[in-house]
C-alpha cells in the first residue's frame, strides 16, 4: 500500500475507514478528480453527435474549449445520440451548447406556444 498510493490518498483512505464512511467514497473520488482537473487546468466535456466528427473537427473543438475555459487540456467524451436528428450537443460542466436539430425544433415549439 505504501508504494501504490501517495501520502494524501493514504491519509484520505485512513479517514474514510476510521469514520466508516465508505458509502461516500465514490462521491469523494469524483470530487477529488474534479479538483485535480481544476488544478491541472483540464476540463471535462461531453460531445453528443449523430455523425462522428472528423479528427480535424474534434481538434478545433478542443482548441475552442481550451481558449474559452483557459485550460491546458480537454478530456472529451464522445457519445452517439441518434435522437438529436442532426447537429451536436456539447456539455461542459453546467454549460450546454445545443446545436442539434431536435434542440432547434424544441426552441421553435416553445416560441410558438408562447404566442
């Protein structure tokens, strides 16, 4: 165990075990990962698509996100979503960039029902 984990992790595991808080372990690990990414200037994003983007397009998306969020690296998760009909949805934290046909149709429907 001494060789596997850093002192911080060993200390954390000791506190979790001493307090019998193993139920919150997953949440704590997620929070730790989030803080580590923030410290290392890494952002996590999800890209939902209908048609798989080309490598050049993915690189431009990553460059845009790094500039927008002052990050050094982007962890981009790709997920195929046929329900979008066309376009894409990009999620970064609480921000959602919806450039999908289904999203545009939903917005149009909302405008029409408000009139």
